[in-house]
C-alpha cells in the first residue's frame, strides 16, 4: 500500500543520520506510569532537548475547592497524591487550622503523624517497586506491591478506604485508630521487613540495576535548590532539608529519627534515600505508638466540628448546628496562611486564603513533584532515551498532584 | 524579628509589612520587586535560596485586582517569607524572576495559564497545565465554574502539531 504523499516526501527529504529527530513520547506510554508527554529532540539516541508537557490530568483542583465549603475540599485532596492520601489530608487540615487558629488535641497529632508515616511507606513502596520493575526487576515490583497491600489494609482499617480516605477534618480526624491497630501494624511490619530485606538482596549488588541507576539523572546541589526541589530529590544531593526537622509540625520534634541523604544526586542516591526513609518512618511509628496519649481525637468547638449524630437526631440545637455547618461551612476569619508538611515527594504546601465566608477564597497547593518535573529537562539533556525511564521514575511524578 | 530586619534594610520600599498567624508578609511595588528579591536571595541575614511557591490571587472588587504571591524559604537560616506584588487588570504583568530561581520558570507559566498575568523577561511563557487554544484563565473569579470550552478542531499531527516544541 502506498504511503500518503506528504509522508513519502518527508521520508525522502530527511537523512536519518544527520538530522535531529523529533520524537513525541507519550502522553500514553507503557513505560511512563502517568500521563505525560516528552517532546524530544534526538541525535541518534542522545537527547538534545526535552520539552516536558504536563497537564493531562488537570481537573481544576484549585477552582473546585473554591466552589464548596472548607470541609468539602478533603475528598479533592485525597486525589492529589493518590499514593499517600493521608499526608494530603493532614496538610490541608493543618493549613486550615492555622488560618482558623485552632490547635488539635494531642492524640490527634499522634494519629496524624502515624498515618502520615504509613502513607510515606506506601508511597515509597509504589515509587521504588515501579522504578525497579521498569528496569527489569519485576520481582521487586511485585514484592513491594505485596508489602504495600498490607499497609493499605491498615489504612483501610483506620480510614475505611484504601485510597480515597477523606479522613481528616478541620479540627481533628474522623475516626480514632481501631482497637487492634498495634497487632495489625506489627503484622504488616513483619512482612515489610521480609520484603525489604529480599529487595535489598535483589537490588543492592545487582549489576544491571546499578548500571541503570548510578550516575544517571544527576542534578547538582545548586541546581536542585534553584529548581525548588525538596524531599528525596533534594536530599539525594546531600542537603538534609526535611520539613519535619526544619519546620517541625505535629509531634515530629519529639521523635528520634534521621534524615537520610545521598551525595551525587543521581538516581541511585534517590532510590537509596527513599529506601532508607522507610526504615526511619518505621522508627517514628514505633516511637509514636509507644508514647501516644489517650484522649479525644477532635476538638469540640461547635463552630468547627459537626456534633455527634445522636445530638443531631435528638435535639433541635444539634440539628441546627449540623445544618449550619453543612450549608454554610466553617466561618473562617479573613486572612491567609501557608502551611507545609513533608509529603512523600517533598514539601507539600497549602496556601489558603479566606474572605470570611464559609467557603475557601483561594486554595493553592504546592505540589512537590511539579518542581521535579520542571527540572527533568536539565537532568536528561545529553543522556540516552532509556534514561528517561529511570529518571522519570525517580522523580515519582504523581499525575493527580503534578497536574491538579 | 525578620520583619524588623526587613523594615530596617528596605524601609520605604516595603509598601506593607506584617506578621499574621506566624507568617511574615511584605508587599512590594512592581518596579522595585526584582531588585529587592535579588537582595533577599543574596544578602547575608536573608539568604532566601529557594522559591518555594509562586501563585496568584484574584480580588475582582479590589484595586489593583491581582496579587502575585511568592513564598520564599531559606535553607541555611530556616525562615520563610511571603512576598506580594499587586498589579491591576489593564496591565497585569510583573518582572520574571527566572534569573533568580529556576523554579520560577514553570511556576510563572502556571500563573500566566491560570490568571493571565504575564511575566516580562520569561522567554518561554506558554500555557502549561491547559492547552494552547483554551479560552480564558480559569482561576480568575469571573471565569464561570461550569463554562464549557469550544471543541478543538482536529488537525494533522504531522504537518501541524498542535503544540510545536520550542
């Protein structure tokens, strides 16, 4: 069958050896987990230029948040970084609480910290498992997904859902930990230990793996700072910046944990930083469970938190309170606040503005992986096409968060 | 503390300076902003080496209408600062800070995309999250929540790529 005339012309006109080839990789490519397009300019297999195109998963998160009440934003935040939704919930709740000027009870802070760390482990397992299977270590991928499944069971036991948790509220959390939480987490950690030790054996001295990761996607410390990178990407260059240490929130200043760092800022360091962070998260959880106080998990201010259901159904005051909060939302005095938590990929910040009505005037999220994607061009120029896969994997772009 | 130091150093260049809810905010005039931001990045005692965030806020009933909000962070000194520049609708532009922090590249593109604020000296100010033929700037308050967009006509991706690379 003859080719269309314009294709024929194009083929005849170009010399594949001399020409810089333009290749559009994506937006739906089996090797990039996430909808993203790379407009590449290639000299042979070497990348001359890489224009990263994001936005395929843009849903108007910030605009949607302006339509409902403050409480109604929580389901949207679940869908930002859907590999660690609890951290997003905590981040948003914390920003609104800062704006409102309320402090949550001690036990709530501990529970939020515990669930944030569980989520950090699930996020890192997703990132590392996928990254390993993309370079051929499919076994590691499945092992890590299995361990993640146990932690998701835990998240489900606490929040009622695996991904779409919607579990924080302004002024507290929806549920306390279940009574058998300690047993469950011990069980999950036993399996996690076995998986991590297996994965360590499979990867840490694996020649193929190291060759694909080491020295690839290097970004200097100065560039990483200038690009605004945070989280494992920045720590892999040797900067020990972690929001939990630099600007402590919840109860992180009471725990003893380390901030793992790398040296070279390449993909292997990024992998290692994440791998070691899981052990640190585990340490935090164990310390938190040992010292968690009893008490309420939510404040009781009727202007902020919904009354218990028996009051709603059995008293007119409770019913009115419920109605006002649902229909009008939490009345937050005019003002603005920026609050950040350490998300799994870096600093997850929320900048919230209130105009005094019950609805958010502006909700801005600072998505950590957006900054990593902005730096991707710099990491890739001069490298080969297969390096896109490992570098992109180590940025751990989560479409829901990057594109909002 | 930081705000005192800023007042001492920049004086009348700070149109407003306040601390509220633990966040320190300063407001700058558009034309003085690049110079002061550079000083904030480089001078000892400030050392804001990281542009943590850049975004806009739309206040249709205020004059000037838009706020461009910068969040700065200092890794060494561990402090944060919010910087605002106010611009009005008719000439909604500010100077780009890509030369100071590379993170500004994509952040300014996003702010342009969502608010229609232009950044002079950016060099590659394209839409980023939305597509080029999108009409309007959705985070402006006068953009209706449920507005539909026209269907983009189908084009031949070979002869006429929808979005030419730079």
